[in-house]
C-alpha cells in the first residue's frame, strides 16, 4: 500500500491512513489462578455464599473434543482453582455443535500493543456449579483477550477477557496489568476483576464489580510480517549476453521488454510474450511487493506475500515474498522465441548453500517453476522498521544445467538485487513546502517513516493514473522523518503536481 500527499500551488490532498499492524502471534498460552475464597464470596445477591463452586476445568485439547451439551456434563477429574492453562487458538478453529471457541486474529505494532487489531483466542472452559448444582451450571471460557480503552471508565485497564459462550460478554477486566515485550515475545499479566456486566446482570450483586478473583498471565511468541516493499534489479547486460553459449554463439538472450507490477498484472501470459514495448532497460527494474492476496489473469502466476519471521532471525522465516513484474528476453533475437523471468518469490532455503548460494534465492513461478537466481555476496540489514536483503544475482544450478545447457553458467553474476521491506505501517508523508526559483523547485517533506525510502512523482496532468506520473527523484527520509529535494521544472508549464510515494 502506498501513502502519499498530492501538492501543487493552491492544491493539497492527504491520503487516508488505514490501520495496519505488523507483528502477529505465532503461539502462546494463558495461565489462570482463581482465588477460591474470593469465588466463595460472589453472587450473594442470590443467596448465602458459596453460590459458585468449581466443578470442572477442561483445557483446550479436552474441550475441543466436546459439544456444548458435553461440556455441561463432562467430568474430567478433580478440578483445581489454580494453574488452569488456556492454550492460544490458531488462526482457524473448528467448533463442534454449540461450541463458540474463537480464532486468534491479533496483530500489533511493536511498542504499541493497545493499538492492536483482532483478538487472542484462548481454548479451555471452567464449569461452576450454582448452589452445588441445584441451580445448574455456569461456564467460563471460550475466551478472547483484547483491549478496549472505554473499559477504563468501568474500573479496568482496558485489557479484558470476553467470554464467547452465549450470552457473550466481558467477564473479567484485567487490573494491575504489566505488559512485557521483547523482539519475539510478549507477556500480558494482571489480576482478574469481576466486570460491571457480570456483577450487575449475572450475579445480581453490584458490590461484586471490581472484585479480584484471580490472576492471569498470557505469554506468546511473536513474528513480524512485511507490510510494504519493493525490489530493484539491475541486470548486467554484458553478462546476460554471454549466457547459454551451449546453445549457440552469444548473445543468445537479449532483453526485449520489462513489465512492472502494474503493467504485468494487466496482461495474460500470451500478452507478456508478444506485447511490444519501448523504453525498457536492463537497470532499475522495480518489482513491487505483492499483497497477501493476488488476482491472476489467465495463465499468470504472480504470488502473494506470506512472509513472517522472528525479529533478528530473517532466515528462520515462513512463507515467501511475492514480487510483481516480468522481464522478457528474446532468444537469438526472437527467432527461437522468448523467455520470461518474473512472478518471483524471494525466500530462504539453507539447502541451496551446497549449490554455492547464500540460501536466499528468487523462485520464478512461471512454469516450469524453478529457482532462477541464487543471491550471492548477500548483505542483510534489519531495523525495527524495515529490513533490506541485497546481493548479486547468480544464475542458479537449475537454469545453467537444464535451461541454458551451459553448466559453467552456474552462479554467473548477472546483476544486483535489493529488496527493502517495511514491518511497520508507513506514516503519511507531508509536502510542507514547495518553492520555485528559476528552473528548480525545492520540495521539503516531513512526517516520513525514519530511514524509509520514497520517490517524488510529478505530473502536469492530474487525469493520468499514478503509474504514468514521472519519477522525479528517489530519496530516503532522515531520522526525524524529513527530506529536501531540488527538482528541475519548466517555466512554461501552467502547473505541475507532486506526490511523495512509499515505498
């Protein structure tokens, strides 16, 4: 997604900023210790305590095998008020009849947990007998852990446990909360306080509101996700023209077109092979990162981005980074057809080190799908906000031996590659000053994501799509999110419009 500001004399338009979170939970569990004496004093509005006594506790594995009716009758053994473990649910759940366990959809920006989206699903149910069972049973469980600042006015911290067993409601506010966050873990701990809703409408005992009835601790392992990014490829023309000598005297392969993400997404495979193009270049080929979902025209193979990793350990990632764009090479000037290189995914496989690479490689997903390039001489830079993977493009063993029929081409250096991915949401950059002096316009921007890259786009025609705007200058925001650019302009133009675009 791209955040930008449109600017011209007398015209400014600010792009909307969607809420996006970068880190997610990989796994985790919560431990609840209930205070039996506190429970024995609850719900006195109904009769002499104890009204509620623990009859059963079923952990995630046990309760996932039960229907709602079985949860009410199952006798799993001697229950304990302490050390009740509620394992974190995954991103999908399967409920038996009448069950209401919830998935984990929690995502957050590091350092700002309260601004999360989604919730943490916890598996497990505690069953309490009402008046020893003569008044039936109450079920506490199928929880989601989440935050709502409006609950602070009710005496909580904002963190609370919602019980999703009908009637779904906030069952416990967390009080005396501590939140601990590291690169790859988070812990949310506090005391369980009876909610206003439960005290007034379930226990019929307003005095129970805020009563502390236990302690709670959730610990989870976190992974970072990449939200935005792009790759830049600079091919070495002379290196390409020396390849595949096993077929014929070089040059065998010559670049005949490059389609960036927007262009390639509008074409079928046949059109990629046959559409004429001008202005293509071996250098500065931009492959924008694909999103989590992609839509392919017939016979197209662009891939989504599914990349997640523990911060500080990029090679231990899951999934891959989908890159949009296709380069077309004419074989023997086109007399032997064309070869397409693109619809890439960037990923890591340690087994490729034995083939001479670094483990990082570009998989070409256009059939026959295969590793196209191993990255060599790799440099990886990671910060809290972004990471960069850069190196040289080495012809893969597969291409050299089975496509080019020239084993000596293995790991031939045919260009450079740089991918920068951002793991926190972009701010919306603001052009706060544009001064024209002679044939130059000096543009000053603020509110950029520190250290992030951007491009200055410009046009004299607002009706043009953004993809058709001129790229006036690339740059990087400073540590305080500021930038200055001097851009040539023509005094004869009636107007020119500028946009700061990321990535």
